[in-house]
C-alpha cells in the first residue's frame, strides 16, 4: 500500500448538501477498493487561478489515503467522468521518516 494525497475541486454552483454528497461518494469509491482514508479536509470555497468551465471559484477537498494502484485507478476513472468536479490531482507521497533514516 502506498500513501497518496488527493485534491479535487467541486463546482461552486451546487448546494452545500450536494457538494458534501459528492465528496462522500468519492470517498466510498476509495474504500470500496480497500483503500484507507487517513484524513479528509474540506478546505472550503476558494478563488481559482483561472476560469475553469466558466467558474471563478470552487470547493476544495483534500484526502490523505493509503491505497493500492487498483483503488487509485478506479478513483481516477470515476473523477474523470464526474461532471460535478472541475479538477483533481493525485500525488504519491514518499514517507519522510524512512528517507531521513536512510541518510
């Protein structure tokens, strides 16, 4: 299992309940494939650096996940076809503690 940070931006023109539901559905995609969501943060509505699909703001979410490649691939697939999301980013995180010990 590998550690990942997943950031995604939800469209701002939805109601708060729908935004939360979208984030929960994405969490279920990960947990259904045996991934563990270590932490999740709703970072709130922020201004975008540039317009995306004619939106100037979006609701940001951050998940810290321990997952296998299958779970990440499934998440990426679902996010790409979900029309409620503007952007997403999946980053593999190196374990800092192990790197410090090896030096």
